[in-house]
């Protein structure tokens, strides 16, 4: 089994990254990251609901 197959550290650290002051941001990039965060939270909420519902 590969060691990095279930490495979710990138997903978990996505919410807590610090802003890079050297990188320029624009409205489209900020909007994309906001939508990504919302979709990941909704997916996790759905998985938790599914698990709790079927226990």
C-alpha cells in the first residue's frame, strides 16, 4: 500500500493557510477559494449526515 494514498493534510491545511503577501489576488481567485471551501464543508457535512443516519 502506498504511504501517501490517504494523506489528507493538504485538505485540512487548506482552511488554515496564511496569506502570501508576495502573491497578488483578485476577485476571481478569492471567489474560487471561497466556493472551494464551501463545497468541501458541504461535502463533509453530507458525509457526516450519511454516517449518522445509517448507524
